[in-house]
C-alpha cells in the first residue's frame, strides 16, 4: 500500500516521545477494532512465530499441559514451542486439508482434564484450511471455562470473520506481513483479562517476550524495549486504510477472491486440497500429469507472478494462491488468465477461457458491491 | 540515509526467493567486514535486547554462572536476563561513568572459577562510557580460555575500533538503529566457532531465539522464521555505505565529533560524566544551577534538535549527545551553537561562541582528512 510504503521511508521518530506514544496508542486502538475486542493489544518487534512463543511462555508453566491442533506446518510449530519450554502438549492431529471441529476439541479436553490451553490456527496457512473459530471458541468457553483459547490468526485476521470478544478468544495473534501487507518484523496479539491474570503466576522463563512488562509499558503508549518504529508507522497506515474501507468490505473482498479462484480452478481441472477452504488463500492440486512446481515457476518467469507451492509433505504437490494483502478481484482474474496461458503452453488440455469465465460467473452471482460503492464507502 | 529510506519504501520481496537469499548473503558478508570477523553472522527480527537474550539463552544453561559487567542501565539488563533464565550471575558493578578494566574482570574470574561467560557492553550507552574491549578480550582469552566473551556493541560498533577476531570476542551483537541509522527492529550478532560449539549442549529453553536453527538457515541465505525483509534491505544499503566510506573513516568521524563535543562542553562549563568517554555519545553534567531537562526541552522546542537526558538515577541530571548514525561534524557544530543560544536564553553566563571555538580548535588540531579527500576515498 503506497501510504504504508511512504511511512516506511519517513525519517525515524524517536520512540521516547509524545509523537511515538500517540502513534502507538492509535495503532493499538485501530487493532482493537479489527480484532473486534476491548482486550489489550501488545505489539512486538518480532515475526509471527515470536508472538506464538510469547503466548505459550506467558500462559503456560512447565507443569501445565496444552492441546495443540495440528492441521499442518503451523500447527506443528505449537508443539515445537511447547517442547522447547518443557510444556507437555497433547495433539489433535488432522489430515492435510481437514479442519478440527469444536466437538473433537472438546472431547479431547474432556478426556484430558489437565489441559490448560488450546493452541490452534484460525487458518492453517500450509493447507489453506480454516477452523470454525466461532463454535470452537464458544464451546470451549462454555464447557471448559478454565481453558484458555489461543489463536494464531496470522492469515485469518481481516480475511475471515473473527469476533475475539464474542467468541471468547483469550489470545489472538497476528503479524504485519499478511492482511496488513507491510514488511514482516512486527507481531501483535490481544490478551483477555483472564489471560493477563494467568500471566502473573506462570513460571516459564521469558524476558524479551515477557508480556507483563510489555503490557505495563504499552498501556502508556511505550514499549519495554526499543520498538520497530518504522513498522509501527506503516502498520498505523494500513490499519487506518482497513478501517476506512470498512472491515466488512475487506472480508467480503477476500471471500469474493477466494470463491472466484476456487470456481476457476475447479473449471480448469484442479482439486481443492481443503475441505474447509479459507478466505486467506486457496490450496489446490493440479490436474493429473501437471507439475505444480512447473506451473509455479512458469507463472513467475513468464509473468512475474508469485504463487506459493506446498510445504513439507505437500512440497511439489500443490499450488497456493493468496487472497490477502494488497490484492483485489481483478488481480485474481489476471492471475487465473495467466494460469490458463501457462497451462496451454505446458500442453495441458484445457478449454481456454473456462477458468476466467467461471470466476466471472461466480463474481456476478455474488453481486459484490460495485467499485464505485466501495470508493464511496472509503470516503 | 536516503538510500536506506528508499529501500524501506520498496515493494517487499518474498523471503523464499533467490533475490532474498542474495540480499541476506551480501548483508551478512558486509557485516562480517564491519565486525572485523570471519565468524558467522545471524540476523534476528527483534530489537537489540532480543539479541542479548539470544546470546544468554544459547550459551548458558541454568547450571552455569555468568559474570555481568554492570556500569549502567544496559549492564543491568544482562543481570535481568540471567535471572529470567535462572542462570546464576555474578556482578562487577561500576559507578556511573566508570569503565571496568581487564584486571578487575580477570580477578573476578580468578575468584569465581565456575564463571562460564562474561557479559558486557562495548559502550554503556546510559553513561556514554566505553570499556577497553581489546585488553578485556585478549586477557580473558589468554588467561581463561574456557570463558566466553559476549559483547553488546549496540552503540560501540562502527564508532569504536572493534576487532572481533583479533581480540577473541565470541559474541558481538548490535542493532539496526544506532550506527546503521535505520529503524529499530533488526538485531544481528556474530558467533565464534567455540560459541557455536557451546550452543549445542546448552539446555536453556528457546525457540524463536534458537540460534542453532537460525545458523543452519542463514548459512543458506534463509532464516528459520519470516525475516524483517524491508529492514534487511535497508541494512544492506547502510552496510554498503559504511564500507564505501571506509570503516576507518567512519570511526574517525565519530572520534572527531566526540572530541569536539567534549571540548565545547568543557569550555561551556559542563563536566563529563564518563572517565572513559565513548565515541558513540557524550554524557555531561551541566554547570551548577542549569537544569539538564530544561536545556534538553529548549533545544527541541526552539530548534527541533533532540538530545537525550539521563536514565534511572541519572534522570534530569545529565545530557547525552549522540555522535553515531547519520551525523557528521557540521551537525555537532550546529548543535553546540544551538546549546550556546539556549543557555544564553536561560540566562546562564557563558562566553558566547566559546563552545564552538573550542570545538573548531580541536577539529583543526586533529587535522581530519578534508571533505574532498573523504569524498575521493568514498569513490
């Protein structure tokens, strides 16, 4: 986003000034509106993994058990972090593309009453699979009121509907580089009052990620350690832009991009990887005989378009198309067209134009607000 | 620096690409030249405190004792980090403005043979005091070959001479916002082969700051977790600029700024806080009856010039003037002139012009290379 890029280029303001305090305070308030929460927001000079670690080591002592929902690579990271801190961690494992249900999670919590926190992704980015946070959050809150719900929403925030307070999500964490479309290097998380209460007694070692100290500073618009000033300035611009467009509009645009992309890929013979496809990204297996890696590479060399491949076991098997950040429907239509051309050049038999046509039909069906309406809303 | 600011504004390159690998590799190599080392360099998406913590938790197990040199606020941070990780920490405490000598440190190491690492600052920024890293590094290395030497060089690097390899400094760590003059949010550190060897057996919990994992990734131009891409791009520009000017020239300019500032402040009736004044910054007590806070505030409101005050016990008692980053001698001369005007407006009796004259005499005495020579050297 040009405003955020320009903010990055501005001279760096000193962080022990009123100017920076105002910037921090406004940014934290904007994030509250995007997180749909009255909870405290903490910013960290770190990438998303740092925020995941901070949630674990501030909320769990080595004697306390966690439950990690592992539906892909980022779910596995919860387990690794718990291991690093000697925190026992039970695992609810799902096959690639499958989401965990509230029922399954609550069954686990019922079986293992010593579990103190559930760690999961809002969207498991490695498989582009979305978990039903609403039912998960509400049911855990109702049936297991002592269990904290910790959500990595790095790709879910500002793509999927997410009601931090209504659904009882104790920690929601995010990074700067996805929906907020600025450089990685800044992470932020919301903390419910009971999460804050819990932090006080937790014995896991932490210093840079000690959220007790950060909370005290950030409530005054400061940070415990030197903040990533330019990234905060850029994030401030992006949060303003999201609120200016309206969060509902941003979510609707992600949904529109995701639906149209799925429709196009289906028409072109791809299979969706996910049984609970996310709005943040679409993961798909190419038609038989088509190499995902070749297609990805061709899109880049031929058109300079970057889509992702698979990670871990899925490497070389899938393509992943992002619908978040500084993208809109026309970008997706251009990408789908480019995919059609690449497939044709790879001698894959497709009905040329069928992908774009499907996407257009889907877009027409959804009757998204016209661009002029959106521009009007933006004012 | 304009080149770095423009790099911040550029579209963000994806970090799993050859383009980013090349950027990382070049930046790490440039840092090696600035650190004067063949040791491995690790970049972290964190501020300097994160790098301090990573050094502690990767090099010391909870059973192993550290020695922290505490000559001010940043020395205290070593003790706090050790406490957070349950690492016993002995302290060599110095009064504000005093440096620790190699003799004192070695005496401590001799008395407490179980100490496994010495943690110190190259320059204690809170008092603008420089430790003699050369004699400290060499003597520890010679007399206590099993003790690791860990240096926070956040303000010392590229201001003071620093020979990582020649002086046997096992870890040297730095941040992006001081000599490198870009936004905070990126930290980097060098690791000697014996530090790398030690990491393998250390049991302190760590995940985001696990340098074993980072090392493996960064040797391939990658990072274990998403890197702060734009900050890496900006750092790349600054490292190139420092090497283009020549490190010796950059050090000489800091020295020149520091000497002229000290001379000017002395002429204006200030007293130096430090008995071992750093090149990175000058800390001084104003003449009797002059409020440091009032002077600091006046410089800002009247001229938009920002100098620092004291921290902790020194709050309100001293001024601190930085000589690092995007500053040169003319900036210092302008600042000294402004200080003279502010003092006059505060009805402090000074011989107007005496500060600048002293600074100029000092500059003339040092016979710094003329600007034209420096420009020639820069080419």
